C-alpha cells in the first residue's frame, strides 16, 4: 500500500465511520453472495501503514463476480470498490451495463474508436469515458441516469439547474380578442 501522505497516493479516506461501515457491509454481502476478492476487501493494517490509523481508510478492492445479481454489481458502492465480470461479446457487455437502476458513469478501454463510440452511445450513463476514468472538465456536464441522481453539475446544463425560464407575452392592442373563438388569434 502506498503511504497515504505521499504525492503518489491518489485515493483518500472515506468521509466518516458510517461510510466505511456501509462499504464493509456491501463488500461482505457481495462476498457472501459469491464474489471473490482479488484485492483489498478490508481496512489497511495500521501496523504496516501507521498513517492509516487515523481516518476511515479502506483498501482499493476488486471483486470478481459470475452473476450480475451480486450486490456489488447491483448497488452503488461509494468507496474504493470495483466489480469485474466476464462477458462473451460487445452486446453482452452493453446489456450487463444497462441492466441497472443506476447510470452515473461508464467506461471502455479499447484501441477501436468505432467500438468505443458504439458502446458509449448504447450504454445508459451520464458520463462515459474511453481509455480513462473519472476525468472531467468543468465545461463537461456531470450527472447520472436512473437512480444515480437528478440534474447536472458543470457546463451549461448546471447553469440551467439554478435558473428558471419565464416567458412574457404582451398584447398591446386595445381591440377585444377572442382567443378561443378565433383560431388566428391563438398562434399568430
């Protein structure tokens, strides 16, 4: 494990004890349901890495699953946990990605740009990365689909989240108008 105080460390602690307990519970339920921990799945050993004794640290975790019904595949785990599952072809991967009530982000690693765009256009995710992950520009909208939240942060879409549009129509004629009886009065 990299010393968390080092500039080479790119992951920090969770925000509070309840957050790390939630991650531990989700990982335990996932393993109980058949996931195999390939890395992590625990708090770091404070004797091996004393800097982690303070804070709510959880080791980066990789869980291999065989079944998309596994909790680590079905739930958003807000901690350093990723699940991996084998698939046979592109369409199965897309189907697996879209078989979720969530859709915050997705990613694909490939040297085939056509495949990357094809997959990105078929996966229901608010943000989709190709050959990278979690990079975001302030002008790029950020937000999910489904139960991954509503609204958008960043970009023009975020500005619209904080504004309300109002239309003002002013008729300046003194002549009476029959909006319901005269079709020409409605949309002219």
